[in-house]
């Protein structure tokens, strides 16, 4: 028999203290693990939104066609209500194309008839600048804003060439000098099934094309985004063939609804929305609205377009919004309007049927999707 | 409560943390521009992650030799099911406006939804038999056979994810790679010469 070593009474942990210590350890372990899980979740699902803080483009640069002092202003900036769809704030949307001929500014009804102004509530700026498809930066819609922050556009130029009499390069200032900037409140429908209403600032593409004098043989207009993987790190990944390219038929390009936008909510276009200049074609799916344009070429042949090259059976050249022609993998009948609960019905040509329907008269929209 | 039981509770509590935060964000209107879509993505992702974690338990047990791992497996599997049910619920309520007919129409006409639906459907018998009482009732052997369905469920879930992505398939491919690894370990073990000498 071995001697059991004597332990002094005082060295033995009293049972209740032992259990207390274990309880404490467990409580501590629980708290630490929950905190770790919560931080991991938060890191992967951040809730921070950036705000639209680019320089104002109005009123200094934009003649106020209606003489109203208030245009569509960023409701987030002044902390007022987030829905500013009432027409009183958007009356300066657009100017008549022949502004010189008629000195009286167009009435809201005239603007509505042209499609320059819709009455739907405008999407709050904080959503427009935090929910973007811009694969040149990242494929995460929520991540574009931070990935594109700091994208420098100083000294930006884009070249207009091809079948034109006056090929030339334009700075953004030169573009602005071509014709008065206009405000257009357009619906924007993404091919993914969500939509926004955005007050763009820009000029009609037709005014730029007029300036370079298209030749008779020019039947299409091709667009190209900047190719610079150092500034656009998403281009390091061959998700699409870079640079992003898009195209329009010349009659689509000349349509008054088609604009080159350089601003939104009366502020300069922020990087995540396509700074410094992007295309906006409101009756087509959003991917036609090519961003950060460096080249515009007039051609005789239908130009290649990025999404069509990637998946020709899913994305056509026309990409007109059409509730009756589904994407092969999802329905296009309804859309999630950002800021609303529940989905709304998608409209043919995104609600611009009256303005653009005739461009496609006699065309099979199922075939030419 | 012994130590393993305590760890199991830790797993159970921690798997609920994302759900609490997701609900909290939803309540405060902080799910961003497209809350329904965000919640759909988060719950789909959580379901898939829990599923893959449940499939790492057995290899972990082999490698570490610690039997305690096994007591986390059912909890992870049940969470995979719970998150998938919430995922479907969000789809029905917000994407299909609570219309059962439109949900069924849409699921039946889209291949990636059919596959996701099948994955969820196959989870049901596993969730139903996840209690101790059911395990005893079914019998350990048949229970084990039945729960091999988890492999099929995981493959279908990864396919569902891969097919819905527009062009950037890197993330679903990462999940496909992890799953392939988890399945390969099992195949390897099944066919590798046994380490213990065979009884004659
Ligand atoms: C009837 C059953 C299901 C339906 C109707 C369904 C529906 C959907 C929908 C509509 C999306 C989003 C598609 C998009 O945004 O383009 C989605 C995404 C997803 N689902 Fe499901 N799903 C189902 C079952 C499952 C199951 C069982 C799992 C996993 C175990 C799962 C995992 C995912 C994942 C990982 C995503 C992608 C999340 C992301 O993009 O980050 N789904 N599902």
C-alpha cells in the first residue's frame, strides 16, 4: 500500500468554487465564441452605406430650364424625406430639344409625353450609389461603392471615331459645352429583375453624334469602357472579356431618350455609377448602359456586345425590356423596385413603348431579344 | 452538463447568431437596397455553410481521433434545414408575393430552382429523423443509410448555387471544391486498404 500524500485542507479547491470557476469559464467561452461569430458575420455582411458626396453639377453648370430653383436634389444630403417623387421637385427635368425655338420651358406634361420625366418616386440616392453592377470593380453589387472609391477621372477623354466626318476626342467639359445639360428622370430596369428611378443629368447622345457628323454608311454605334486593370481591379478576372463593349443601332442612338449621363441627383456621377460619363438607354436592360466610356465608334456592322459574347442565348444585342420574353433562367414579368416592398409588373420597353415602340415595328421581339 | 454537451450548446447557440443578426438588420431596415434579395442570399449561403460543416465532422473525427465531434453533426444538419426553409419562405413571401401557384410555376420552370427544391425536399426526412427518439425508432443502421442522403443534398445545393450565378462562378466553384474534397476523403477511406489488420 502506498502512502497517500497529505494535502493540506486549505489547498483543496472547495467544490462550489470549482463549479463556479467552470461556470465562469463556460460563460466566458460562450461570450467569446458568440462575439467571434457575430464579428465574422458582420465582416461578411456589412451594413455601412456610402453617401452620394460627389461635387454638385447644378445649378452652376446647368441652365435651369424651368426657372425653378429646386431640382431633383439628393434627399439624403439634407436629411429630408426619402421619397421625392412629387412633380414639383422634378419640373426641370429635361429641356426641349429645340430650346432655342421656344423660349417657354416645357411643361411637366410635355416632359412626361416625351418620356423625360416619370412620376414614380425617385429611388433614394443612398441606394443608387450602394447597389451597382460594375464588374470592372467587383461582382458584388454592394461592394462596388467601396471598390470604386478613389477612382480618378481627372483629364478624362473619350474618342469619337469611325464612320464620321469629324472624328475627335472630347473632355467632359467639351461634352458639356455641346448642348445644355438636361435632367431626365428615368426608370432603370436591370436584367436581374430589380429597378430604380434615377434623376440623371446629361446630354442627348444625338447632340454629340450631330457634332461629329455621321456618314451615310454609319448604321451602328459601338461603345467601349476604359481598360485599365490597375484602376479597375475587376478586370484582372476574366469574368467577361475586357474591355466592356456595348452597341446601339443608329436610330436607337439618335433617339431623344438616349443620353450620355455625367451626373445624378444634380451631382457629378460617382465612380460606382460610371464616372465620368456613361450611356443611359431607359427602355433597355441596364447592362446596355455602358459606364466610364473612353471610345465611341460609328460602324456599318452590328458591333459585338459584352454580355452577348458571354452568353448569346441569354443576352441579345437589343436587350429591350420585355415582360413577355423571359431570361432563360428567370422570369422578366415582374421586378423589385428598390425601396418598395413586393414586386411590380414590368412594362414593355420599360414603360417607354409610346416613345420607342415604332423603332421596332414589325420586328420579332422574341427572336431579337 | 458535461464538457461535450457544453460544446454542443456552443454550436447550437453560434449557429443561431447569424439568424439573430439577419433579423436585427431586417428590423432596422439595414439590409441595403434590396432587402429581400439580400436575405435570400444570406440564408442560402448559411444553409450551404451549415451543410458543408456537417460534412466535415466525420473527417475531423478521423483525423483528430476525438469522438466528441459527432455530437455537433445533427445540430449543424438541422440548422442547414432551418436556414433552407427560411430561404424558401423569403422566396415565397417576397419574390412570389405569397402566391403558391406562382411559386410552383416558377420552381417547375427553372432548372436551378428545381434542383434547389429537390435539395430541400431531401432534407425533410433527415430533419424529421433528427431526434434521438426517431434515431432509436429507425434503428442505427438504417438511420445511417438514410443520412447518406446528405451527400446528394450538398451536391444539389452547390449545383443550385452554381447555376444561378450570372457569370462570376468563383464562389460556387470554391464550394464545389470543398465539397469534392469532403467526398473524396470518404471515397479514399472506403477504398484504401484498411489500417487495422483484417480479421480472418
Ligand atoms: C425550393 C427551394 C429553393 C428555392 C425556391 C431557392 C431559391 C433561390 C433563389 C431565388 C436564389 C437567388 C437567385 C438570385 O438572386 O439570382 C437562391 C440563391 C441561393 N440558394 Fe436557394 N433556393 C432553394 C433551396 C436552396 C437550398 C436547399 C440551398 C442550400 C442548401 C440553397 C442555397 C442557395 C445559395 C447558396 C444561394 C446563393 C446565395 C448567394 O448568391 O450568395 N437554396 N435560391
